[in-house]
C-alpha cells in the first residue's frame, strides 16, 4: 500500500515536469511550423515511437474495447494537440499552462454529470472558485496584453474539457487495459488522420528550411517524451488512483511552465498571478475527498 502511494506521487511529479515543459516546446515549435503542422507532427512522431516499442501490445486490446480506444484518442490527444498549438500563436505558454489547470475541475463536473460520481459541497465550491479565477486571468490579460488575443484562451479551456472527458472514459471503460496498450492503440488510430492533416499543408515545401528543421527537433522531443512516454505514465496513474487525482497533475504543471516562460521573457501581471492562485485553490478544494 505504501509503495503504491509512493508510486502515485512519483508519477505525478514526473508528469508535471514533462508536461510543464511541453508548453515551451510548443512555443519553440511554432517558430518554423504552423499550428496544424505542429499538431500533426507531434502525433506522427509519437505514433512511430509507440509502434516501435508497443506494436505487440495491440493484440491485448479486445475487439469491443477499440471503440473506446478511438474515442479516448480523439478527446485525449487529437483535438487538444491542435487546440493548444493554435492557442499558443496568440496566448503565452504560461497562460496556457495555467488554464490547463481547469482539467481537474472539468473532470469532476463531467464525472458528476456523465458518470454518476459522488461529490461534496466543498468540491462544488472549488469548481466555482476555479471558474472565477479563470475569469480574472482572462479578462485582466485582455486589458494588460494588447498584443495577445485572449479569445484564443477559450481553445485551451475546450482542450481541458477534452482531457477531463478522457480521464473519466479511461477510468470507466479501459481501467483493465495496460497503459502501453491504451497509448499505442490511441496513436495507431491517429496516425493516418495526422498524416492527412500534414499532407494538406505546405509542409513539404518548407521542410528543408533551417527554421523548420530546428522546430521539428522540439516537436520530436514533445512527441516522444511529452506525449508518448507521458501518456503511458498518465494512464498508469489513472489506473492506480482516480481521475481527479490523476488530473491534479495540473497543480504543478503551471509552476514548471512558468519558470520556462521566465527564461523566455514571459511575465504575468499581478492580477494574473492572483487569478492563477484562485484557480489552484479551486482545484485543491475540488480534489479534496
């Protein structure tokens, strides 16, 4: 029991470090790539890596489970990969990481509405507080940062809803499937759609440019470590804990992302810090047993 508890926290901190670094990798990748090229390449690189190490595991997925593999692939990776890439063309990586912290709140709401999850009044209060913090963060950002378009912040919120739906689906329908099987299955079904997206852009006209190749290095790291390895760890965490605990990795992600943002000359206003703090308080209350 003690080892299982230690493993939960170890996985939580490892994921925070990996995913907290993902936002700056997306930002760097956008220097030489369009959002759709970035999202597609992220999925393609991850798919090739996972097929290399986990192809044999696909045989362990039962026939009736494939529909859930497809659904979790769509909401857990495919849609968010493009939403985050588009959002970071207009909103800083630090802000995107903070708004991603809404995932546990959305996981709780979706769990209550769609999956019959029991909840306490303090958890509902946490959701309300978190939403208030989001409003502070976005509206102050619109006033203070005229060079950023905070309408695009809504894309991050939609992505967090997708993640929240994903963790509930995995917990209910795929909890008995090995994490490597889920992850490899997810990216196997996404490979062809991602290739179609990539071929629909001008990628093969710019692939030889130095800026494009440099950006691709960041996306290779993002795809293999930030997506492939991280998803395996995340699905394992969901299975040995709960959807809300697993989603609470987003407590720590903004801290890692904020320090990367500082190194890249990003800065939050005092009110945005206040909004971020309110969101994390809300997440804490929503995650209490």
